[in-house]
C-alpha cells in the first residue's frame, strides 16, 4: 500500500505521557513490527479491534465541503493513547495499526479550485484512488477476523469500508449511519456525499438506515427517492429532538429491526453532533452523549463488523477536545462490543 504509514513503537513513545502510579492505554495496546503481510500478521495476534486513521480531505473538497478532516487522526491518536488503562477501557484487546496518508493527493488539491467544474472532476477521480486503498486495508483486517475502527477523513470513505468488508465476507452488508445528511447523492463521480449510493449501486450495500437526517438540508427529491427504496429507511433529527414525535430509544430499535440479520457497518458522521468542528458543522444537532448512547447500542449487536468515525475537522483551538470526544466514542464501542 503506497500511502500506508505504520504506527511504530517510536511513534507511541513520542506521544505517550506517562505518569507515576498510572497506567495509560497506549502502554497496553498491541503494535505490529512487520507490515509485509498485514493480513497474516493480524491473523496471528490475539486482539479484537484494529484501529487505523485516514488523513483525507479530497472527498470533502470534491463535495464542495470545508476541508480539515485530514487532521482528525493526529488529534485522536494523541488523546486515545493517553487515557487510563483499566478494566473499562480494555486496551489489551486493541491494536493500533497506523494510518493512510494522502499528502501527495493533497498537494494536487492545493492547485485546484472548488469553483471549477474541471477541478472538481479531477478531485473526484482522485477519490477513486483513495477508495482502492481504504477498501483493501479494511478487507485485510476483516478477513483476519478483526473489527476495524476507522478514524478520520471524509464520509467518502464509507464506500471503502463497505466494499472492503463485503469483499472480505463475500456478501453484501448493511449499514447504519448517524448523520445529518443522507450521503446518497447521484453517482456523478466519487465524493463525500455519495459513498452509500455507490455502495448500493455496486451491490456491496444491502440495507441502509440513516439516523437523524436534518430536514433543512435534505432535498424533496431525495426524500421521494428514499421513500421508493424499501431497503432504505430513515428518521429525522427534528422528529426526534424537536417535535419529539419519535423517541430516541424506540428509533434505535426500529433501525436495528430494519437492518435485520447479517453483518453491518456502524458509521458516525461528526456533522450530526452539535457544535463539533467538522466539514459541515451544525449549531443544532444531537449531543455528544446521544452519540455515545447510539454507539453503545449498536456496538452491543453481534453483527457489527466495523466502526467508522468521520468528518471531524479539528483546528489548533479545539483539537484536544475533538480528540477527547472521539476517544470516548471509540472506547464506548469497545466496551459495548466486548460484552457481545
């Protein structure tokens, strides 16, 4: 993999802040020493979760969004390895693999303009190359019998997650998406707004549930399209949190019923969380604690095959807080899933 950067013991040492009489998460996670055959190495190590990052802004740019999602991994890994290691955080079940770095693509992106249709077309072609690397790495992890936890990048990477998992399992999978947006836009060239529509059209995605659509940012055309496809269901943020016609807990159950039997991916878009710096930051959305409850619920299901947390775009002022929030989400998932 051309763009894969391993997370090494020296990387860990440089980020770890040890304290007397405390045991940090990073002191107990596993690392790989040989990356020549990731599938083989993972198959022979006793961990359940494999965490890796994606440093990618291209998909967001190609969807006319605000870039910065490539910064999430650095914020998260620094926070995650420095939380406490105890009976609740279960560090020994975790391997930190590394990240996919697309610096060469970002250099090309610096020369492109979002106002140019030709440049947007160029960016969307680059996204297809990113798709290949993401789907390959996810397929290696899932084939080795582990659960990938994917951090960072735009929501374009849902396509690679779904495809890679489906290829590893040799069957289409389902997906639940905690998101203010449907990401089921037209197949007009790959970007962060059509990862699920491409996955569905290509047969990798079977059933899909969108949790918390924002009514102000979903077109009438899309609502009509979604209603026509029986394998897709959704609810809206307003119906749950504003009008309260629907109850959060009941909707969790309904979403799970829609997914039915079989493997599914768990997608978390930080655009859905109020006040979180992201590619489409919202002043009105679900609280961080609601996101944590959502992950806890679906993390407890036996058929969950991966967790993807995307679209966060930290800056110098809030990187530590975003890293801390996503670390909560990661450990919530691990705690819930460890009991399955």
